[in-house]
């Protein structure tokens, strides 16, 4: 059984990026792409 730690971390980082965008409007496309890359990597 794999550890859920990396997935939980990736989900938390994605949530924070979305929250940052909602609060400031300053998140970039690169920020979103990095968050999605981390989620995909954690799911592999």
C-alpha cells in the first residue's frame, strides 16, 4: 500500500494555489500547471 502523504501534500498545495488566486488574482498559469503536475505525479 502506498503512502497517502504525497497525494495529501499535492491536494493541499493545489487548494492553496486556488485560494491564492481567489484572494489576490495573482496566481499564474505556471502556478496552476505546477500544481496539476504535482497532483498527477502523486497519483502515479
